[in-house]
């Protein structure tokens, strides 16, 4: 069976990705995602005999409409539109074009879906399900760190050994844009890390060393995101949870939501998650809604009063509470 030919990335696209890496510190994952989106765009435009320097707004609109036709969600379309806008702004800034055809494009209307989370009991059962695994405690340690620190999965699997070689109370994480942030570690996470470090060397081949906390014999040298996601699904099945509800990002959501539910302030959660904009973190405040409703119901002085008919204007109680009208003079 012949492999389907892929559209190569034009030199302008390669230059754009180089800029992302050099000036914005884009990760390999971001670079790969942007490259794939641009290749998809150019594969469509080439049928219209258009490319980076002669694409017009009509061609870009047709492309976005084709995404809608094949059933892409508005959020995915919005992500691709963001890449398109950044790319054509880059061409304009580099004087490779004299206009920006993406400037006239409208964004798709987005709802704001609430993040999917697990309850505290469900997280506990998920972690407990890993205790019987014959992996030296690796999966348990991964979950304890993920839930304790709210890391992105790419940050988790690439943690360097140097970050935890000493019993640290605070984990230094290198996140998006190569920015560092500090996240406190819980006692269970520190205990799990200490236990894992005792057996980690035995997981390596004789004489082999690795700079990663979770080494692998694969090409990248560390546990991959895909393999961790697969192991997580298996742990979900073992714990009795629906695997469709469990993912690395769901545990990151649980970390943030449970912190806010416990009384943490939004700014602290923003810093621990590594969000550049606090507006991104605000979506987690949905967990407070039920708590606030319960607070008002249980604590407000009027909440427990028996409901009664409002007294009419002729009743004595109404007269006793009425205040004389202020004279206009």
C-alpha cells in the first residue's frame, strides 16, 4: 500500500517555525503542531494555485469553511485560525508580503466548556490502583507528582533527575517558553519520589545512566506522553473509573479545582499552573459555585426563615415597618 504523499512545508513556513523556536522559545511539540497545521493549510491552497505569498482572504475563508464541513469543533478551527494569523503577520513583518489576508477573517463563536475534573475520592482510588503494579512505583510517583503539582504532561515526563535528587519541598518546573516556575510538593509526592529513586537505577541497563527522572530506552530517553496516557487509561480501568474520563490534563484540572475548593487564591493557582494570563485560570472558579450556594443556604441569617406571605399594605406589621416618604421640599 502506497503512503499518502504529504505537502512539504514552504520555505516561508520553515522560517516561521524557526522564528517561533528562536524568539518565543516554542517547544518541539508546539513546533510540530504549528507545522502540521500549516501543511494542512498549504495542501488546501495548492489546489487553488495559492501559496504563502499570494493567498487571499477568500482562499483562507474557503479553507476554514472546509474544516467546518469535515466536522472540526469551533475550538479546533479557532486554534488553526490563530496559527494562520500568526503566520501571515510574520510574513508582513518580514516584508514577504505587503498585506495580511488573515486580518479580515472572523473567529468562530466559542462556548466556554468547563474543565472535566475528578473528585478527590476518584483521584485517591486512581492512585491506590497503581500500588499493586510491578513497576517499582513509577506510575504511583507519576500520579502523585501530577496531582500534587498540576504539571502539563510534557513537563512531567521530561522532569530531570536533578530536580528531585535532594528531598525538595518545592519543585522547579521549566514550562512553556522555557519559563521556570516553582510548585510546592505534597508529602505523599515527596515520599513516592524517595521510594522511586531507590529502585530507579535498577530499571536501567547495567552501566547506563539517564538525566531524566523517568528514563526510557526509547529514542527520546524518557517516558513518552503517549505511553503515560496509555498507562493512565489502564490505571483508570483497574480503579473502576471510566477511562474516557481520565487523562493527564484532567488530573491537572483536578489539581487546580481542588486547590480553589480548599480556599487557595486564584493568583497562587495561576502561578503554579504556569498560566501567562489569569483569565485562563478563572475557568476553574466554577468549582466554587456549589460551595457558595451552600454557604448562603446554611449561613445567611434570612436563609432559614420559614417562607411566609408578604404582608399586605393594610396589615399592622406592614405599617410598623413602613417609613414615611421624604417630602419633596
